[in-house]
C-alpha cells in the first residue's frame, strides 16, 4: 500500500469546461491520422497537457525494463532527455508505477524528487511544490509515465479528474499509434532483411571451384573435413585466389546449408559504421538511427557469417567480436539488452595476421579464436594446368556475354597463360580474358562465329619482362623463375598497371573503374593510396 502521508489521491473535482477540454483534445485526435514523427507527436501531446493543466514542467517517460527513458520534456533542461532513471533509485517513480491511476504527492513529501536541479529557472533542490504523475497502460501493461510539476504547491488542488482521465486515454492512444507504426516499420525492415539473406543463401552459386591439380584437390579435401563441424575457419591467401568461394563451399557442405550465408566486406565499412553493421542498433542510438536494426550477426542466426578482409577491423571491434565468439551474446548499439545468436564464423584475409599481432595491429586473443582451423588457398602460379581449366570457364562466360558461337585459345596462347606468374591470381586471369576477348572481337571488321585468342592478344610478359611466345625450334634462354624475382614488387607493379588501365578505359572515372575491376569503391581508394596514385 502507498503511504498516505506521502501520497494523496487527486480529489474528484470538476472545473474544466467542455469547451476547454475539446480545445485540448481535438487536435490530438486529429494528429492520430497524420503522418508525424515520434518527436512531433510527443511534443504536441505535452503542449496540450500544459494547456489543459497549467504547470511548470511536464515529461513523457517510457518504461524500458527497470528504467524510465524520457521521450519528450517541456520545462525541464534539455539534458534530461539523455538521462536514464532507474526506477529502484527513485521512490516517486516507483510509487507512480505501482498505481493504476493518477497520483499526487503531498507538497511537503520527503521523498526525493528525480527532477531536482532539472526544472528550468530553478537551481538546486525543488522545495515545497506540487507534483502529479499518471501511469500509461498499453494493452493492459504499464508503458510509462506522464508527470506534471508546478512550483505553486496548490496548483493542482482543483484538477478536473474527468478531464485528466480523458486526456490519459488519448495519451495512451497516441503512444499506442507510435508503437504500432514503429512495430510495423521494424517488422517490414526485418522481413526484408531476412528475405534478402535467404535469397542470397538459396540462390545458385554463380561460381564454382574449378581445378584438378594436387594443390586444389588438397584444398577441397580440407573443405570437406571442416565443413561438417562448427569450427571457426580462417581462410588465408593472396589477393584474387578465391577465398570467398572457399567460404561458400564450406557453408554449402555444412549442416547449416539451409540457413543464410551472410557476407561482410570489413574493408568496405567505414570505422563509424562497423559496429552498427555487425551488431545492429536501437532507435535513437545515434543520429540517423530512426528505427531498430538488426546487424549481420542476427541476420546470420542459425547460419554462417563470412567476414572478408577481417584484418581491416579496428581493434575495438575485434574485442567485441571476441566476446560474441566466446559466448554467442551481443548487444545492439544503444541497448542494454543482450541477444544470443548461433552463428558459424568464417573469416578471410590476405594479411599475415601473426605478423599483424606482433606489430600490435591485431589482437592476439582474437587471432587465436579465428584460426581454430586455418585454410590456405594456394596461389594460381602453384596450380599448374589449372590455369587452362579456369581459362575455359571464363572463356565460356565471355562467349555467352559476347554472343559468339565459340571463343577459344590458340596453342601459343595456352603456352603464354601457363608461363605467366599470375601475381593477381584467378581474378587477374578472369579480367584478362574478358578484356582480351573484347579487344580481339573489336579488331574484326565482320563479326566472326568463332573467335580464337592468340598469345599476342594477351600481351603477357615473363619474369624477365619479355613477351611470352610459343616454344622455339632452338632452346631459348631460360627466364628467371618466380622465386628469383622480387614478387612483392611484381604484384605492386601489376596492381598499378591494372588500375591505371581501368582508369584510362573509363576516362578517370573511379566509380566506373571500381566496377570494371570488381572492387568496392572503398577498397579501390585504399589501393590507390597505397600505390601513391591518390
């Protein structure tokens, strides 16, 4: 029971005229059918409350677990909106929530006032004053509070209970409308995200892993072994070897194959959005967060999350990811509540993470959590005649795209492809064949039914920088092996040439060049800065 010496029930006094009541309530009823923001709806609600029941400060607070969150204020300092009032620490709020109707505190109540120092124009403690609070119920459950404070201790002596009850009903309808609109918006967004995730997961793979070399078969055997487990996998390898295909193959062979495979390119995410993208956020967590949003972990619940370029993650995010990997629990930005997810994690990087750990750029504990089952994807130069199998795949793709009856390699072209070091790996091969086929077709005045690509069309150079040509009748001097050259320098030179060629083809349009190279714009910008082109 509420202590009668501390709390007085508001007397049933009728003073408001019908006109005053209608003048205050009609605009609120009209607002119910208008397209207004949450903030504007709540502002108008408090504006009408003060017009009907003159006071010095009013507030609308939503009950979130054991905490009251201010949604709108009038007459209180602006920082009040950023405060979170734990009900257990504020006896007045606790007693208001314990009642089913309006409660007025005695003017000389010795209960501490949660608004001490927050009422505009008043410094220090609120002395003797009038305080009235009203719980709001939605669907029979407590939703929050409306509070009114007046510096005149007798201000609410003649409150019209009938008018107050009518106002409370309309206030409950207002917040109910806001909750329903937000719920529908969240449901729509979540269903869209989930549908997109399942569409990605169930769509037939556009690419398959092709190869017959020992190295490739060894990789496939490793994939088959680890796929049946739930172990975290770290896929490593040079740029362009096809690490994302390995992740897709692991997921497709796993017991989670019927669930989503969600991919995240960590290098393409701005540092300010990484946490929101991975863990999600709640409405109001930051500027622009107009509704709750699930992160990639929640979207992948029950399935697999693929973190590509994981070496690019900031250290702070690595710490939070470590916690998710340890116990499967995460927190959305701006929320105190925890979500439990069941996600199998696959990560990929072209960096030497052990070296990054030694340099202090990557957390050691996170590295060990990721590398439970490491998989190394071999570079194309170590896969022998797999080059020709992959070339056949890309030739067929381009044949369909160009509308040719046949697109094939001449014998000298096959020799050239086999003799090249492929610093850009499979991705370089794919782009080279697409570019060469297009140029070779453009060189014909009449469109041929069968287009044969010659070694000269590719313009490939060996390790010594000489154009690769077909075997000669007399032995030619042996070119230096890939191990004898500065491989990192060769890769850098290739990247710079590839990027400059793409920019030249697209009149220095960086966005078009990124699309041509199959890269994210952010990744292209990072590469350009590393190469000194920006």
